[in-house]
C-alpha cells in the first residue's frame, strides 16, 4: 500500500514537499517513483529513487527544481519541489516497481494521488 501526502495550493515560486509512505514489503524490495497527471494529459514521469536511496532519475522539466529522497528508517520517499510553476499543477502519484523507468505501465503498485495546484 502506498499513501501520498503533502499536496496543496501554493503560489508560483513557492516550495512544497510531498511524501509517499509504503508498507514495508513494498518499500524494501522495489524502486519508488513519482508521476503526475494534469487534466486531459497523460501520466508523466517525475522522478524515481533506487532501492539503495543513492540512485535517482528525473523527468524533463523538473531537473534542478525537484529532489527525490528515500528515508529507509520510515519507509518514506519524499519529493521536494522548489520554484514551482503553474505547469506543475497536477495530481501527483507515487508508484513502486522493479526498475526505474519512465513508463507508468511498468509499476505494479500505486497510491491514490495528491493534488498540487500552483497559482500564477
């Protein structure tokens, strides 16, 4: 089970931190990723973090602004989002899978999502 939290309404230029908490069996054995989906658009890859917590990857448009990290002690993956833009408005989902890949179909477990709205 994956549970996202931390979404909300912010102004352009603000920061927001999302958290994804996973049940232990999922968390310890898989890659955890963040995706986002804006209304009428496909679900896009945002970032992922490998099992070790030291390997990460980012999607286009968020590099240099977003940082993904993994807290092994608390089964949590965080997504720190800085310098938010209106284009970042979307529902953000965390997902768990075997490999860090940009294709959402490769992830077996998904959370329910958390809404992030950035006003300009």
